């Protein structure tokens, strides 16, 4: 990630929605908090969300932020969005982390 800048990072439990069973499941192998970044590849002007578990650095999310992404702040600490394959949910450890992440996410989307 040397050519990518971390614009923000927050602590969140990363989930994906299980459409079959209609419930949220942990994005990685186990539940638990991750450090979730928004990286900006300055040269390409692309952005992505990358999250690694605090405990063992497992990458639990690595998804592009595409033009027109609808970022839904369902609650002050639970934010979500879709891509063509799945629905992601971030359950933040604090409102401050959630706000900071959301502000950066919305700016990134605006900048695409
Ligand atoms: C039209 C659409 O896709 N709508 C999405 C939300 C959304 C809106 C706009 C842009 C993007 C998105 Cl992802 C939507 O409603 N989704 C996506 C899959 C699951 C869900 C569809 C139905 C359910 C109804 C309740 C809500 C939901 O899942 N919530 C609301 C916030 C709450 C917060 C935390 C998570 C953690 C565990 C808890 C639970 O599932 O028990 N939970 C929830 O219940 C979350 N739901 C959703 O978020």
C-alpha cells in the first residue's frame, strides 16, 4: 500500500449480510474488531476500504469505493453499503469513529 494514503481509520466490527439466512455474519473467520481504513490511490484517484482484524491482522474487508456508492448510516454507529456481490456493515466502536469514517467516505464518493 506504499502508493496509497490512509485517509482515515476506525475501529469496527465488519459484517456482511447473509441473504439466504437474512442475517449479518462476521466478514472474517471470527467476530471481533478490525482497524478499517479508507485508502486513496492518489495517482489513479481511486479509493478502497481495507480492514484488518486487531487480533491477527486478517484482512476482513477489501472493497473498492465506486462512483455513486450509496453509504447508508443506518444508526449512529452502524453504517452499510452494497456492491454488486454483497452488503457490507460496519459496526463502529464509537460514534466518533463512525462520524470520521462517514465524513471521509462521503468526500471520497464526491471526489470520484
Ligand atoms: C435497499 C437496501 O439495500 N437497503 C439496505 C440498506 C441500505 C440502504 C441504502 C443504501 C445501501 C444499503 Cl445497504 C437494507 O435495508 N439492508 C441491507 C441488508 C440488510 C438490510 C435489509 C433489511 C434489514 C432490516 C433491518 C436492517 C438491519 O439489518 N439493521 C438496521 C441497523 C441495524 C444495526 C446493526 C446490525 C447488527 C446486528 C443487527 C441484527 O441484524 O440483529 N443489526 C441490524 O438489524 C441492523 N436491514 C438491513 O440493513
